C-alpha cells in the first residue's frame, strides 16, 4: 500500500548546519532515504563522512542517500535557490509549532548544530519562518535526529486546507 505522505509530488530537503555528531547524521541520512528526501550538510562538519560511525548509523543505506555537502550556506542558497516560502527553520525558540509549517511541493527544513543551534544571520534572514517542536521543561531539547524525523514526516503529511 502506498501512502499519500510518500508521494512524488513532494520534494523535501533536510539541511544540517555544521552537524557535530556523526551518528545523528547517519540516522538522519537513513531517515531521509526512507522519506525520499535530500540531505544537505553545510560545513564545517564535526566529523569525517568516511567515519565508520556515520556509515554504521546509516547502515548499508548510506551510499544511496541523496547527499550534498556545501562549503557554506551562501553556496547552498545560490545553487539551490530556495524561495523564502520554501524555507523553514527549526529552533527551540521558534515562533510557530511544527504542525503549522507550510506544505509547498518543495520545502527546505533547516536545523542547527547539536550544541550551537542556527547561526544568527540565518535566523535573521528567515525570521518569519521559525518553528519549534514543543517539549516539556524536563529536557533542554530533543536529539537532532529525532527532531528531523518529526519535522520531515510532518512536512510530508497530506494536508487538507
């Protein structure tokens, strides 16, 4: 049975700004492959992509991940040319809950590094497109790979407007 949320009508891009933890990136790569999404890594990376831990977290799927590595956000933006309405930023202080994000055919879900979050210039560039995943006061944040999975699959969910 084919589900609506895996429709080819949607193009999803997960963008990780300076990821630091190799197993998070491996898990996110595996999730992107399962959701038919692209994975963009913006340097600097806190690990080598040749690391056995990245490959282990992505299992034997890693070679099939639609992976792009960029030297910086400007290069990514100039090449991919996302429209403002196609970009959503995820930060624990985002103005909007994740379930209210837009659902255009092409969407870029941007996440910051595990310890530093998103850089201020990027937050300023897309100040009206910040989203959060509500959590209790018992924890500081969700694990990055968990947050990506929640946001990515919500972005693919069929929306009735």
